[in-house]
C-alpha cells in the first residue's frame, strides 16, 4: 500500500511537469516556448523510464574472503549485482546494512592501554558506494572490514538507491542477503607461576595444577586424539583390531573447572569483559595442554557447561561459545555460583574469572573455596577503577586462602599473560 502511494505520487509529479511545460508552450506559443518543451521532453521520458524501471529484480551476491577469523584481523568482501534489463541508470548508491556487533574495533593489545576510554572501542562503520552504471548489467565493488571485533556478525541486507538527473524521481529497494562471520577471541600464551603449598613437616609441594594420578586402571576405551601413546592397551587393541587406551581412575571425575562470569552488571567496563573472554580463551588453551581433566562453565544468560574432551569438535564448540558470548542475564553471578556449587565435585581446582567483584560475589567465592581443593580468582578491572571496597574484598579472599590475581592494563597489554596460581 505504501509503495503504491509513493509510486502514484511520483507519477503525478512527472505528469504535472509535463502538463505545465505543455500548457506553457500551447498558450505562450512561439519558437522559444516549444523549444523549451521539446528540450525538456527527453528528461521527462527518462524520468518516466526510471519510475517504471524495476530495481527489485536484481541478483545480489556477497562473498567473504573468510567466514572464520580472529579478533583484530580483517576480512575482504566482494559484492556483485546483476540486473536483467540494461536500462541506462545515471547513478546508483549501494549501502550495506552492517550489524551492531560490527560497530566496534579490536586493536589487539592497544585497546587495553587505557581501559577507562571504553568509548574508543566503539566505531561507526559505514559502507556506502556510489556507482555510475549506465548500461552495465554487472556491477561489482570491493571493501574491507579491518580490526574485526569478537562475536558472531550477521550480514542481512543491502539498500540500493537510484533516481533521475534532477532528483524528482527517487527509487530504493532493500535486498535480503544473509551471511555470517564468526570472530574468535584473540589468544595469547599464558605463563603460569604455580605457588608451592607445603606440608608442616617439610617443603614438599602438596599438589600442582597439572598433577595426574594415573596409577589405577579402571577400564579401557577407544583411543582419542590427545591421549598419550604410553596409555595404549596393546592386548585389547589386538583383540578388537581397534586402537584402545587405558582409562584411569582420575578420568572418572573432573579435576579442574574454569568458571567465567558472563552476567551483565551496571558498573561493568566493556573492555573488562573483553579482557575476561580473551584471558579465558588463552587459559583454556594453555591448561588443555597440561591437564586432560578440565571442564569449562559460563554463568550469564543461562548456564553453559563443557566437559573438556580431547577432540577437535569439543574445542571448536568452546571457541564458538566464547566468540558469541555477551554479558547478559538478570540473575546475579553470586546467586548462580551458589546454585552451581552443589553440582561441583569436592576436591576440584576451581578457577573463576570475573569482570566485577562485590560483597555477594566475595561470599560465594568463600563458600566455593571450602569445597574446592584450590580456588584461584582472576579479577579483570581497570587499574583506576579498583576501588577501596575492591581492595577490602581481595584482602578478605586472600585471608580465606583464595589466590587472587588482578588483571589490569599492565597485564592485558603484554604479549604473554603471566599469572600466579
């Protein structure tokens, strides 16, 4: 209905111009008036042609140089438009509708140099191209998106505009063309400095993060990528004609659990959450090399739990989840952590990563520490925003035997994370 009204209004404009010029020539008479009428007649015909020419039957195609990238990388995009009727078009404006998720820029380590200026992380991207196709049936243009932010970015549509020379007739159409671009968080090496916990009799360390008890064999299972070659049960392998590996008692339970706070908080810093995600991705990759008994959980707009299996598909699922995750959820992180505490096995090494800390979170961490073999809390926060209350909470956590590591600009701008556990 709206399009019909717009078409009728534009047609009336053309007809009015024709009627005015023709009336002027008829009543005025003479060479000059008729010359003006015939001189302007081709423009009226062209305006009518533009008005009747369909721009909603073009074929639009978008090609991305890659559909999976890492934060901070670039992607090249080629757009091709094919039209059936080679009507002479004076100009054509092609505009890409970029998703809100792409209105940011990831400058790798530089974005953490001054985390208080989180507004610099935002960037309005406008992709608009003016072309003069005339009789061309194939239109192509190329553009590049740089400094891609983490996330799942969904391209949805183009808008095409055209019109006559004088702007009396303007036409536009929106083409739905969906594509997805998945950008994983930027990862860096993590150097873990493990603290020594001694018995009263001597200085022998009581445990390490990558400690494995593989003395008790409880069964056999199919060999998976990442299993040690020494674990292969050759006798069972020969019987079943399939690679089988020994299953140890430790593999029946999770030894280490990483928990990421993905709950929105009014006082949170957007770059703190990005730092939390990048550190989590880096830490998972590092611990994956050291411990097979590793699980990962995020608490935010719902619960996501990943038992860390030694296979590529599970690793890809975790990376995809970290790429898409956003700070959402109305239930406070402390309440969700209290609810999950009952499900966490006793004696687990828990590593909690959070972008904010309050009294309720502190109490929840203390309760979790009593059930855990060790609890390490990573607090990602700009240095200038670490308040007096934060220092008080950190001091109380340390008094309860919880290892606390504050990650601010100094740590987040390094090429390698270096943390104490």
